[in-house]
């Protein structure tokens, strides 16, 4: 059963700053209208990779691989991580300024049975908890790199289905460069957030 279609976010809704955008996206909805069905989820965890961030893919300058990070805010940047899984990011600045927000976890809303089939698990909390699980559950891969998430299309950002709870902030997960920076945002107490218990409360 599908929930009511949420309002598509406009580019004007999005802050022009990676850290601000990462916080703003908590509680918002990610929707994918794929040929095999619609899936959606509440964004409950993000990480910002700001301008000049040595941990970010934009740090080396624009390349064929990271070009989507240099699009104006609100575009998808999808890359293959460690030869294992796809990661989904949202470009976060003005055109030609490289920065982005990694979307780390979703609370599933629509298409839960489809997500379970894609992921090969019935555990609701594990369907989209972590960036690789998220892209697998949502059917996101390189074909969606560069998609405008604020335009008519199959992959888009939408307003929240319900207001986000208290938002926590912490160091980012699984990096070594600039690891001390408090650029990870998450909905406190959500069972759908990744990381250790200490990084979820």
C-alpha cells in the first residue's frame, strides 16, 4: 500500500551549505519510482562533506567520477564504495563548488516488501540502515548519478511525512581524514540509524 505522495522539495528549500543541508535533510523523504515499484523512506542519518574537506571526494577537484558533486545543490552523486556497494549523496553547494551530503540511513515507508526482496532480509530495521543497505533497498545505482532530485523524475527528495525528532550530531563514521569533525547528523533514538548505540543516542 502506498502512502500519500509527499510534496517534492524545491531547490529553493535546500540550504546552500553542506553542513546545513545535512541537518535539514533529517526527517525529509527520499522517493524512488522504479520500474518494479515505488520505494520511499524518511532520512534519519546524514554526513556532510563540506568545501575543502580532505575526507570528501571533491577535495581532489572535479573529475569524471565526482562531476555530480560539482552540480548545484540537489543533484544525486552515486559512487561505488570499496568495490562492494553504492553510496547515495546529495550535492550541496552552488554550481562548480564541490561538496555533498552522504545519506546514511532511512526509515522505510513505501515499498517495504520490495525492499525486503532487494535486500534478501525480513528485518525491517536493517533494510536501509547504512549507506550500502540503503542503496540496495532503494534500487539506487550508477544510472541515477547526476539526477536532479528537485525535478520531475524517478528519484527525488520530498517533504517530511512527519516532523523529525531531536537531532543529534557526532563525528563521521568509517573515515580517517578530518575524522574529528562533527558533521554527522541523525534522529536521536531512531532504531533505523546506523553505527554503535553510543552514536545513535
